[in-house]
């Protein structure tokens, strides 16, 4: 069972309407796209992103129950996604709540569109 908490500004950012004017071509854009590709380069991490997108809220713990992986493995995948800026994870008492970083997903779409 996945526990879902109410969306909070601390964990789940509201959608930003401001456009991202960074270039989608060039060395920096290529490095950024490669970094996102590496972060999403494992099926378990893709599944985690899809899960967080479906729930559209902070998910506390229990992500493990959605995946056929050990807690330590899921934690490592969450760490990779967080370091890449694709998700946020904030402490909520004894739990860590995770949610998608919408700006990062929009950036990935723009970078791929620039290929």
C-alpha cells in the first residue's frame, strides 16, 4: 500500500508558469540531457517516476511495496533520481516524502524535442 499525503509546498512544488529559456542545443544542454538519461537509465527508476506522476502528490515510504525490490535498492534509486533533480524528498517526521520535480520533466521534454 502506498501512503499518500496532501500536496505540500515543502515537498511538492506547484507548477511554475515561467518559461525555461535555456538553450536545448550545445555542450551544456548535451551534458544535461546525458545526466537525465543516466538518471532514468534503469527500469526501476522509470517505474518510480511513473508512480510519482500517477499519484501527483508526496508519497511517504512504502514505495517499496510497489516494486519487486529490496528497501535498500529502492532507496538507492531514489537517491539517484533526487541527485539528478527529477524528484524531491523532504523529511516529514519519521518519513521522507517524495514527489516529482515538474520543472525537470519539462526540461527533459524540451531537451529531447531539441534532438
